[in-house]
């Protein structure tokens, strides 16, 4: 049985996801000791990173366009609206070169070997359900259920799957949900017309569980620790990260927090990019 | 040992509780291995309803009623039940799955109350919001709408004490539930006081499997709290007897609360399930 990681990177005008994927892949290889493949439609960008051949096991072409736009914040006070290419995640089952695959976003930074245990257990599908906001006191209800009327929220950011008939069904279902997004968002009372992988995974898992609480999806160990795009990455050294996180109810005011040997979802891609480029992230 | 469900129904000008009991009885026949259910009522039970009930039992020792939930007669359940082991239910409930394991768990007890209820999302309800009286007065927190008893000395004693509490509820509330005083007779609070007086606090067992989904809008985790859950969230009751609310399949026992929930559609589906 082969095990590896798969990172999706589809560059847009606003974000160089290939750069982020390279950074994230190095962290995966260092801590989890597994090969990493890149799924991308941005081949032209790879030439700017000649070391990508050393980092990535395989480069897998994907085609996925979108007319979705999203507001990307860079701290509280700056944002830009840019294209958001997030419609290809369901292809993970077909394109992965591995029997057992860790799929992660390019902005999920591995700082520990926590996921090693999950890579070596017998569960066929594992994903985060519980999360932890480094800002502590912000409203995190949007990450508990997809809305107050509906089903539990699962994070499409990181998951591990093994190729089985049931995980095949899951990914088929996610594609079906994507194709019929307006229908599903209507029956699950989702207000935003924007397709989100988190929602699609949540709905698909709920259906796989027979519309009830079930055990189709096992929870990944630990919590999905995250900072929002309104927060700022200040520094990262060894396995420690420092952030300025926005204070609840005080837009534009921040608290300094740090993590040690904790995997963190850094949603502020601009800040992460600045850090990778050699800046401080601020 | 005979086993069965029992339900007490007293129609009011607004609500046909006998019809609710009929729907509950149909749902029990559709889902349970133990299907005996008797109704305690002084109202007319239409002929078509009668066949689903094991026994139709008149309410004994009737007097005038003036309380908010017409609750005075419920202490009589123990004395008229035809079963050795009884699960007591409210009329505005539906059984959605076989709860045979409840009987199994309860057989080692003389008296057992449901103490935890769920909302439709499967979350255990934080009852500190609407059970302030229970908490402030250090009382157990039973739900009379779902409890089990066996014909036994302990259960008989409890029901005798409950009779006293029900008939002297204002005095008992003043003595044992004076914080956040309720000025009406509630069977939940009366049962809590009776358990306290009997020293039976452990009969409100937190490990008990007796649980139900409670559809009181205020406990669903919604803001703002709507007047009606039926007007807030889509639901469907299928021909197979599966109830989904907000696309979430409802388990075991469902307490729909809103009296207009049981309509022709649900009753006809239940009848088809029972009659094939």
C-alpha cells in the first residue's frame, strides 16, 4: 500500500498557490515523511520554482475553471476580491497516485507529526470536525454547523482517505453536490451562492451517514487549529508560529499569540506569501 | 411479566389528544417489538381508533380540573396500568424506531425517568435555560413525558407521594421549589419534588437510554427563537415512517409539541405502515 500527500494549487491573479504548495509540501515531507504530489493547472508557474522537482513526487494536471469570486482579506483593513478556484477537490480520488492519501490545502502548515498516526490507522476516511480558533473569543459557530438550522460542519481543508468503494461514493457524491449546488444549498438552507468544499463535504458525509450522526467519517486527531484571513502571520521559526489575531468586537486591533508544534490553517494567504518570500508576514 | 406503553389523553376545546394518542399508537405498532399500548381517557375513542389500543381505560376518581396542563390525573397511571412493566408517554409523541433495548435496560429498575432530551440536531439540550426552578432548588430533572415503572413497592410509594404533591402542588412548590416559583402545576416539577421527597433522586438516571427529541422551539439553538418550528425548518415524514427535519433523520422517540403537527397525511402514512 502506498501512502502520500496531495496538494491542490490553482494560481489566480491574487494568489500564487504553487508557491504556497511548495512551502506546505516541504513541511509535510519533514514531519510526516511521505511523498507529496501537486495537482495543478498552473504549469507555467512551476518554472519559477526549479526546485519543485525535488519537492514533488508527481505533478498531476487538473482542469478546473470557475467564475467564483471571493473577498480575500489581508488583516482586518485590507482586502481584494479575486477569483477562487475550488471546484476540483472531488477529483482527488481519481488523480491521486497513492492508495492512502492525505489531501491538504496549500495554506495548511504542518508543524508536527500528529497526522502520522492517522496515516497509519485502518479508517478509510478521516477529516476534521472540531476546530480551534487561535483568537479564542471569536464567534466560531459557523465552523460547528453549516448554519444554525442544519448539519455538522466538516473541514474540507485536510482529510485522509483510502481508495475503497465507500470513499469512491463519497467523492462521487461531492461531485454531484457541486453540479447541483443550487439545489443542495436550498435544501440545506445555505444562504451564500458560492460553492464551498467545506459545505459539500459536510453534506456528503451527512448523506453517507444516512442523514444522521454516524461513523462514516472518523475525526482526525487533535483539532483543526486556524487563523482567519483577518489575522496576520508574524513569524515562523522551526515549528513555532506567531500571529497577530484580530480581537473579537475590535476590528483592526490584534492580540499576539504563538503556537508550538501545532499544525495551523493560515487563511491569510497574502501574509503567508510575504513570509515565504522572506518577509515577516506583516 | 407483561409490558406495555400507556398514555393519558384528555381532550380540550382546542386539541384532540385522543387523536394524538391514536397516531402515537400507530407509530408504536409500526416500529416496536413490544406493541401493547393502552389509553387512559374519559373521552370518546372513535371506533377506527379502538383497534390499535390494547385497553381503553377510564380515568378513575375524577374531580374538577383547573390546572394549566390538565395534569391532575396523571398520578393515577400507576393504579390503572394493566402491565407489570409500563413506559409512560405523552400523547404528542411519535415512536420512530424500535426501542426494545430500553425495556432491557429498565428491567433492573423499579422506576426510571428520562433526564436528558435532544434537539432535532441530536444535541443534548442545555436545560439550565428553562429549568431554572429545578436547578435553583437542587431538584432532580425528570421528564414525566417519558418514564418507566414496574409494579413494585418503590414505584407505588413514588406515585402515592406524587398524588400528594399534585393535590397540594402550591404548598409543595412553596416548600421545595420556592426559587423561580412556578404558579401552575407542572408534572415535571411535581415528579421532581416527589422524587426528592422519596429520596429517589437516582431514579433520574443520567445514564438512562430513555431520551427523546424535544421540539420546543426555544431549545433548538436558533436565534431569534421562532414561534413555531414547523414554520422555521423543512421536514418530511416518508411512507417508510422516517421523519427528517432539516435533512436530519430523527431517532427513537419524537416529541413534536405543536399540536397541529399530526394531520391527515401523517396518520394515513402510519396506517399504511401498520396495515401493510
